[in-house]
């Protein structure tokens, strides 16, 4: 009966999630345009609301669901997570982060219709933004009370890839805490290059924040990246092999 559950997940729940994503954007776009604010806060709040809806469908599609939270520091934070599935972006909403700027790949901005929402939300194109521009835009986001979200592996193709140090260097320069987020099970639910939604067990864990000042020296941000990757991937590998 596993194949039947897989087809139900894909065509019923997956189809419903896509309809929710498309029609909620279609309905909201005119209002977001008319009531647009220069900071993009209203658009980011909408994306949070939309993401929570997507996660509800994915929860129904799963074979088990667990969200482990931790206290987070006040103010803006740099959130870093492992990346193995197209579902990962939406998981951030489950921890209540409702005003976030994603730093993501350039191809996402080329998506028709949704690209408009991403630009209006102030998301940052990692492929066409210089380091100086990145720092400037992230400084502006922090002024607007945003959290900044990175998937430092940069790609879903290699779930064990190293964590690039850019997010951690940015946290160091802006004096922001780094909040690690581990995502386990999404790779099994929706693997890269596939479209069948399998009933996998999903476990999400938010770790206590780490601080740039705890990693001293000119290579402190590199050591922080290595430490955070070890923490996240140890948890992910354990859960995926459970």
C-alpha cells in the first residue's frame, strides 16, 4: 500500500499545496502591490503565512512529524540550515520567524509570477550580488528588523557538502548571532530531481544560537562554519539513519 500513499501524497496533497501556493499569491498580489511598503515587510509576512500553509500539507503527507525548538536571542539573527530538498525553504516558518530575508540562488528569481513576490520581499540574489552589496543589503534588512536566512551548502545536490563561510562572515561583520537549524527527512520526502512525495518522517531542530565573538582570530568565521556544520549534520545523519 506504500505506492498508494505515495500517489495520494503527490497528486492530492502535493496538488493542493501547489494550488494554495499559486492562488494565494494570485489573490494577494494586487493587495500587496496597492499596500506595498518600501521595506517589503508586508510581503515577507505574507510569505510566512503562505509557508505555514505549505507545511500543513507536508505534515499530512509525512509518516511522522517533530519540531524541536530552542530559545532564540532577541533582535535580528542569521539563520543557517542544511539543504537537501525544495521543501526546506518553507520549514523556517514553523519556528515563528515571520520577517525573514532569504539569500538564495539566481534561478529562483526567474520564476514567472513568484519572482515578483521574491523581489518585493527584498530577498537577495546570491549569484548577482557582490560581497559589498550583500553586506549593504543585509545591513538594511537588519535595520528593518529582519532575520537573514542562508542555506550555506548552496545546493540540494550534495546533502553532505561543506558549509560555505559567507553567512558566518556576514554574522561576524554585522555582530549578529547565528541560529543553526537542522532539517531531517525532507530529502526522503521529496528527493532532488523527483516529483513523488513520499511519506517520510520529518524532524526539525532549532539549536541554541552561537556567537561570532566565541570564534576569535582572522579565520574565526571559518571555524564557526565548521562547528555549526558538525552540529547540524551530526543530528541530520542520526535522524536520517534512525
